[in-house]
C-alpha cells in the first residue's frame, strides 16, 4: 500500500464515520434505573456529604475498555477493505432492522434529555470526534507491542487533523493532543492524564499492517504537520459544510455578460470607480444583493479599490444564496448603502496623504 492509497482509505473511513456516527452511537445512550440512581446518591453522600444528583444520570455508556472499542479500532486501523470490517458489516445490516432503529430513536431521545439546559462544552455529542476520543483512550490502554501502539496513535492523529480543519484560514496542527499553536481555537479536549494501562498484555488490538506503517512512516508537510495538504482537508470538510472555501478568490474586474443584448444589463457603478484587477477572497458575510436584478444579483466590494464586483451565482450554493438573501432582507437600504460606500471608498483611496480620510482603516 502506497501513501496515496492509504490516504484515500483513511478519508473513506473518516467519511463513513462522519455520516453514521449518530446511527452507531445512539443505541449506547443509557439512563440509570431508580436502583442505580439511589446507589449513586448514597455514594455521593459518603464522598461529598451531598447527594449532588437530583435525577438519574443519562450518559453515553461506552467505557475505556468496552468491547465496541475494538470494533472501532479495527475499522479505523486495519488494512482490510472498509467493507470487510466488523463495524461496516454490522451497521449496514442494521439499516432496516426495526429493533435497531427503535434503539436509535430511544437513544436520540435520551441524548436530547441529557443535553437539555447544558452549555455547549458540557453536552454529549454523537459525532465522529466522540468515536475517535474513545479509540484514543482504548489504544492508550495497550501495554504490549509499544512500537505498534505508538504508530496506531500516529494514524489516529491524522483522523483528528481532518476533524479539526475549520475553513477559516488558520492551520490547525493538533492531532490527538492539543498543540500550543491551536489552544485558543480548539473545543475538543483529549484526556492526557497518565494512568496505568489496563488491557491484558496479550491484548494488542489491531496488529502491525500496511495501513499503519505506511501512514506512520510517511513524511509530513512541514507547514501543517500532516500527511494531508490543507486543500485535501478542505475538500473533505466542504462535503459536510455548506460554506465557501476560505481561500476562494475572485478578480476585481467587470463581469462577463450572461446574455448579449443591445441594452446594457450590467450594474452601473459609481462613476469614479473602476476595477483594479487585483484578486481578493470571497467572503459570504460581505456579499450583498441587488434586489432589482436577478441576473447580476450578488456583489462584494473589492477591498483594494472599492469597486463593486459581481460574484457569479454559479459559485454559490442554494444554501449560501438563501443565507445571503435573508441577511440582506433585514435592511432594505443595504444595497444603496454599499453603492455609496463604494463611491466613498474610491474617493477616499484617491485622496492625497495630507487630506482627511473619511473611512476607517
């Protein structure tokens, strides 16, 4: 297996877990029985002299050594085709299983109950990050074949780096553990408490294979510490997020006409403005609409010269268009304001150094 094959396989498995995490994890949501709750209350009184809990606990019932973690580990780290892994076969066999679907329904209801009134950082999430966190703990419990264990953790780092991509232009370096470079940006915290491994010496999980060794030994890009480029991570991210790429640029120029007519159909900009030919990043929050035109409807002011640049509707998804439209509808004078801003920007730009600047920098 070469590095490109290994990367493709890793992305394929990442996408499967991303799309199916709630379906996989929901049946593991658990609510304490009254008897279990009473025991917990008694224990809390003994330990803290306070019952603390008022209602039975609801939680994701997967501990560090739960057998399902071995299934997750095989799925993420074995070199067999994804379709031959235990997890894949199990989940695909449950698609139309009424009993399993009922368990998922119950689990999602418990999830909603558990998260009610909680702050975002304390909520339970049935997402791929939860699965990766469980596998990280599980592999760290391995106490034999340490070289292979460490290589498996290096592979897991790459899954985490795909997960941490944020499409905001900031490179995220962290794998399982948080890099100091990313501290202010990360919300996924990995438990780094040192503990004595609990797994039996013979329990080494997934053994050395071509997927593990290929990824563990592959060179990393110096600028992001990953085997993936930022473009490759962005491609995966945008499959699941209706956003514009953070590095999408457009040239400041007069748009091409969609339809050749004898009548000028393009926007008549302020007379003192003209395109500068520079490129700039297209930002959804800065796009505005011309409410009187459906052909050339979306615009952004060039940050270099103030020219009103047409943003081709073809590069905007329906979801992005809808968000832009809804935002602009909140201010029926927005287009007029942006028109005047463009004119003022250009005038301000052409002012000499000794003249007063009207626009804030």
